[in-house]
């Protein structure tokens, strides 16, 4: 059955982690159904500004409808991949900001959409792309990649211990065109040895990550996000599996250090300066009540860090970059109170 709503995960915790304030400007890099975005707009009113990004044009249409009651605030919704975060911010002159949110993965709406092929609960073509503009679908991967490459994807992105056996059987059954066919191959290969978890869960996760280059894009976008944050701006990331969470945890810890030399180095030669401070050392997870009402939230992990200055000068970016000629600037302004860090990226 197609779901018509997506329940935002760790909603109150996200608003607190972002330290949303009236008049603040925020970026929601995964605007989805607009649940977190609506709460950000509510708490940043009056005068809040939101730039929402999503790779999926359908998600953006839904977000547009959901956010319509907030149109007295400034909202800009952009259909793009967050791997282009920096360029988007330069194009729309939207930096520095008070907070950036990544709520990773896919929404309940996408999961239950028959056309998208994200789920084995219904039979659909093997697509799994967040955006129809992407070239490679899951069907392309299962039907054209070599056995070794397929096994490596299942092992690396699904942490699937039976990757070789599954890859071998996929190759044997080619062409594999539908979600149910693929789930059936995995089930026949490894049986039902994972208790409540469907045996094909890891295979589907691996293919989705590979199709959308999720880990690579996340690594790149996190780096870009730090440069876009103003002084004391918050970076908040909600992840749903250990591969994503490991990237976020390592990135934040690394960026919170003044030296990243190997421990055996006799003296510091790295010149690294902390750009973040861990705003909460502990990972934030949903309460039992949230998991009860929204079981999809059970694997969520929220991490938050705050931008610190490693630079002595502040700098007004408005003089350096100009808005595109066709950009509607009504209601768009640079926030007066946001201390700006020297912007470290250059306009492309
Ligand atoms: C978990 S949902 C977000 C739900 C949203 N926070 C809400 O409250 O409705 C994740 C969204 O991120 C989008 N997404 C995932 N990776 C993306 C990327 N690299 N660039 C842009 N959007 C992405 C998906 O299309 C999906 O709509």
C-alpha cells in the first residue's frame, strides 16, 4: 500500500540540536516530505529562512504543498543532489547559515511507492534512484556488473556475509528485473536465518547505496557543510545504518581535533585546526515511545556538532558574490546577527 505521509524522526531533538532561533537561516539538505522543514520554519519564525534540497522531484512537490502555510517566511526549494551543496549556496547567496540538517536515506513515501523499486514488500521494477536524472538503476547493476563487483557491493554496502553466494546466484538467474525476483533469489540462497529481518534487507540496502553513491556523496557534503556554517552554526545528521553513522562520527571527531597527526608522530606537522566542536558527545536516539509509534525510527542516530572559528578574521561574503539576474530577492536578506566566518570556498 502506498503511504501518503512520512513521520519525521527525532523531530523535537532535531530542533533542539539545530538550536533553531527566530530569524535564523537553515538548510535542510534532505527536505523529503517537509516534516523537519515545517518545524524549522515554525521555530525560526518570525523572519526565518529555509533552503530545502532534495534529489527527488516528487518529494519536493510534496514538501512544497506541506510548507505552503509557512510562505510568509522565506523558503527556497531546490531539486538537486546535496553533493552540490556549496554551489547551490553560492548560486542563491545562501551562506553563512545557523544550521544544516541531513536526515539521510529515503522517506516512507519513497519506500512505499511501487514505481521506485526500493522495497521487496511489493513487486516493482528494480530502479532505486533518488532522482530520475541519474543514469544507473539497480537493474543495471544486477544485470551488467561482474560477479566480483556485485559481491563487493553487497559486502561493502550491505555488510552481507553471504555476498559471494548471492552474487553467484544473481548472475545465474539474469536477467533480474523485479524486486520480488531479486528478494526470491536472496531468500533461496541464504534461507530465512535472520529472524525478524527479511533475508534480502542487506542486499537491497547495498544496491540502494551503490545506485545513489550515498556514502561518497555524504562524505563530500559534510565537508562542504562546515564551510557554509556561520560561527556557532550547528551541523545535525540523522543516519539509519552503521555505515552512514560511522562516516558522520569519524568526520565530526576528526574536525573537532586541533591535530590529526598519527599518535606515533614525535611532533605535530599536520597544521590541522578544529572547525567543529561536538555539541553532544553522546549519540541521540529515539525514545521507546517514538519507536512504538514510528517503528521506522528504531535505527535512527542523531549527531550534532557546532562550528568553531579557526580563523581570526570575519568577512562579509555579500560583496564577493552576486545573485543571479533572475533571482527573486523579495524577503531574502543577510541576517544581521550572524557572525560570519571567512568563507573558504570560491565561486565556481
Ligand atoms: C528520510 S527522507 C527525509 C525526510 C524529511 N526529513 C521529512 O521530515 O519529511 C530523506 C530524503 O533525502 C533525499 N536524499 C537522499 N540522498 C540525497 C542526496 N544525496 N541529495 C539530495 N536529496 C537526497 C531523499 O530523496 C529523501 O526524500
